[in-house]
C-alpha cells in the first residue's frame, strides 16, 4: 500500500523501514516531515493510507480533504486517538487503526524518572556539579518509601507504574472509571474516590486517557483538595491538566513539584527545534521558569523497544487493511 507518513522524524524512518523490510510484501512508505493538518492534507492525494502521530490534526476539514483524495485508512502510530474526529471519519468511510499497546514500561519508567528527578533535584545537582559546586543546600529530598502515591487510571501504564512504586514501598491509592482487581492484589493498594485521592496523596500521577470527562481532571477545585507540597506528574495527555490553575497552585505552594511530559498546547512546538526562535506561549514560559518544575517534550514513550513495537504493529495494521481482514486494532465510535 502507498502510505503517507506525516510528522516523520529520522527515528520514525529508521524503525518503520526496518519493520517494513521484515514483511513478505513491503508497503511503499513516503515520509513527510510536516504534520498533517487541514493545510497539508492535500499532500496525501493518491495515498490510500495516511500514518499520523499524537499531534497531527485529524479534524473534520482534514478528513474531508483526505477522503476526496482517496484515503481510506488512518493508521495512528500511537495509542491515544483524541486527535481524530472519529464521527467524521466514520461518515466518510475512513477506517482508523492505532497501536493500543507498545511498551507500557517505557512511559511508566519515564514517569518514575520525573519523580526521582524532582524529588532528589537531579536537574539542579547535574548543573551544580558541572560548575564544581558540591554544596547540598537546596537539594533535600524525601524517602519515597512510606509515601502515598495516587494513580489516576490503572490501565496498562498505570498498573506498571503502580508496581514500580509498590517496589519502592509506597502506599497506593487508585482511581479508575473501571477498577481492576490486579491493582488491589499488588498489596497496600486500594481504590478511592477522587477527593480522597487528592487529599491523601503525596504524589499524584495521571494515567487515564483524555476524554470529555477527564479534560481538566486537575483543575482549581482538585488542587484546592490536595496536600500542601504535593507532587503532580502528567505523562498522559496535556489537557488533563488546567495549566493556569496549576501555575496558581505552584505559586501558592500547594503544588510543591510538577513533572510533565505533555502540555496542553504542545501541538504548537513539541517535536520541533525551537532553540533559535522565541516561543510565544507565555504560560509555557512561566511554567518553565519555576525551579520545582521539570518538563520533558513528550518523550515518555521513546525507547527502542517501544519504537520497534509501534512500527511492527502499524505495518501489521496496514497489511490487515490491504488484505481485507478484520482490523484487530480498529478504533470505533462507541454506538
Ligand atoms: P489504558 O487504556 O490501558 O488505561 C487507561 C485507564 O484509564 C483504564 O484503566 C481506564 O479504565 C481508565 N479510565 C478511563 N476513563 C477514565 C476516567 N474517566 N477516569 C479515570 N480513569 C479512567 O491506557 P494506557 O496504555 O495505560 O495509556 C494511558 C494514557 O497514557 C494514554 O491514554 C495516553 O494518553 C498516555 N500515553 C502517553 C505516552 C507518552 O509518551 N507520554 C505514551 C503512551 C501513552
């Protein structure tokens, strides 16, 4: 199949070409650095398959252009599908597939990386030692052992994260729209409602999908219920967090640490080099200026294992479509 791969980076090319070479009948992959959006959709003319990532904008206008130019399949090379207008896709007869699981370990482990960095102030310590400053003032941390960790969303990533934190000796509080027994079985873990999770947790980590009901799940009201000095971590999706309220929470001292791999308005600049430019997002720049905030640019998924799995599943998804088989990883509108 002819596949237009949008928003492609050198690592996408490397892992996709490798996975494509493994199959019996390789697909014709054409890489576009530009992201898919209404303005760039015409580049996909003549491509029955369009492959996209988290920040491509697969909205109604984009889908209409794609459909008019012969696209039949959107192959997401990620798990989340909040950037696709599924209703319009269905109306236009465009199927949507995704990679439901690649490496939950990658994202869970990065989450723990953010926690350790913030707690033990590794970001400051790294710079200090490079300047031959070996003082410890300002680097004081706390034992994770014995602290209470609130996990919002105990699915694949949330469960691995909970297992790791259990290994540190943390008490676990979970919140999920669909609780699962495996979380309880970890030991020292129980499901609670959100107010209890907010008020009892020393660390709160988000692992639920972005849905209308989870949009701004961390808002002014939620922050008001949290322990003073709480650590908030978001490696899931930016709009789970109301950034303006979080900034107020940091300024008032309720939020003592913030670690984010995702940001509400990340589409505007993540995955691109802005080091020679002026970023115009004042909210992001203010967030960056706080010493107790660590931001990474949507890299939690970024391990060799995950990229291999993403590429292999995407190729298999496209092959199923080409062969007219049922689509194992199809994303459908709930009816
Ligand atoms: P998953 O589907 O396995 O788990 C999501 C969990 O959230 C499920 O247990 C589900 O029941 C729960 N949930 C659904 N609605 C909820 C609600 N209203 N309130 C609370 N919980 C709710 O997904 P996953 O593979 O664990 O991924 C979780 C999220 O992580 C994804 O949605 C994606 O946004 C994000 N993610 C980020 C990266 C990254 O690189 N930063 C990588 C992969 C995934």
